[in-house]
C-alpha cells in the first residue's frame, strides 16, 4: 500500500475513534415488566392492543400500493438504454 492511501484512511478512522470516545450510554426504561402487573400504556387492564391496528394495516397497504405505482410509472417513463 502506498503511503498516500494509508494517510487517506486516517481521517475517517480518527473521526470514528473520537465519536466512540464521546459517546454516552443511552438511558431507557427497563425491558422487564413492571411490578404493577399491567400494561403501562393502558389504564390498568393488562396486555392489549394500543392504537388502531386496522388503520395501521390500511396505511401500510397504501404505502405499498403507492410504491408499486411509482415504480411502474418510473419504468414506463424512462427511456430504454438500448434505444
């Protein structure tokens, strides 16, 4: 390897080391269940669905349909390379 190639990779490596040196531990809630026996996202009924799963399903299907239509439109509107 040439010397220029070695010094060119020193910048990103140094940046990664600095980033690791200043990184701090993220504090979050414990993954273990609480002692109260209920789901903290509900009003004490216990485990259950939070939100509207039917709405979430419709949104996911809509996003998939839009991506398929956008891909087909892109393919249809772009010129072929061998043309």
